[in-house]
C-alpha cells in the first residue's frame, strides 16, 4: 500500500508516483485528498480537512459547470475573500438525494472545520431526470389542464423539497449559515441543449421546461422558509433571459451570466449582515 497526497488527482495503481501534479480548475475545488494506491489496482480517495475554507458552495453544474468562471469564484472576488476561503463543491448531474448524502458525509468528516456559510444551489437535476424519463421531447406542459403526470410530478417535488430541507438542516446543525438559490428560467428561443435528445431546444419546449422550473422554485422557496434559510431568488430577477450571452447552452450560464448570479448572492449576503 502506498500513501500519496495530491490535489484531487487520481493516480492509477500502475502509475509511477510524483508524475501527476495537476491542480483543480475551480476555486479551491476538492482540496486535500489522500490517495491510497493498492497493489491489486484502483484507488481509494480520502479527503483531509481544509481549515482555510469559510464558504462552501454546494450544488450541481450550476455551481461547477462549463463556464470559464463559476459563480463562487466571482463571488469570492466581490466579497474581497481570498480564493482559498471558498470551496466549490459543485458536482455535475447530481440530484438532491445524491447531494444530501454527499453533504452529510462531508459534514460528518469535518472536511471544512472552519466553514461558516453554505451556498446551496441544487435540485435542478431532479426535474431534468423526470423530464428525460417521462417526456424527453418536452411536448406537454404541467400548466396544461390535461397534463397526465400531475400526481407523479407532485410526488417528485415533495421528495425534492424534503431533501432540500434535510440538507439545510444538516448544514445548520453543523453551525453554517445557509443561503439557498432558486433556478433561472430558460430563454424561450432556439438554443443548444444537450439535455434533450436532439441537442437543441425550441421555444415551445423551453416554455414547457420553464413551467417545471417554476414549480421547482416554489418548492425551493418553501424549503428555505420552513428551515429558516436565507433565500437568493435568482429566478425573481429576469435579467438573465434578456441576453443570450448570459448562457453557454439552454440550461447553463456563461461567465457573464454567472457574474449576475454572483452579484445576487453578494447583495443577499451583504444584506443579511446588516
């Protein structure tokens, strides 16, 4: 057994030690990882505490996505904080139930012992998965009186809200102040969209998708209120949809769009301090 410390660099069991020193791209992403290379192949990843982190940005690809700069990196600059005080704990494709398990593990292991704030922006993949399974071409809207999936959607959203509330409670029990973000709406035009079968989205499909997002955001707001978290209502400010340059594709923001989101978090954090 060989014990090696790297910055989130997985070393295969047959690799020579000391060759791979690449660091993470995002703000202090996955820092302090111990890798145990076993004789019979594979790696075991064990994270060690990072005492520098004060802000945990937790979520899905909205937190750590395809943009050149994610919102936590921009937010750190706005707050005048050093990059190492922010941990970008975004994981692409993660659902709220998967995120809840990961968050509980992170908190239980004391990975960020001096953290004071959690910025939570997760659950969008719950809706994305539902759409892929039930109506992958977004041909029907939950706003339609004849919408056939009302009970299934309500059940999903109920579980999602419960997961969000549990995540908030877990962070608060760990002594963190929690900020919770709603999801931005899609532009209702033709755009690249890898989430759909043909890799693009039409205006009518975007409208149907937004009807789902609106319902998800209602649950996010309710979860934040029920648990006493601070809401960052990204969806309430429709400035993002006014400029296509704010998006990388249908459901991911560009650096310009992330700057708008970072400013919304910044204004909310500053306001909560006063």
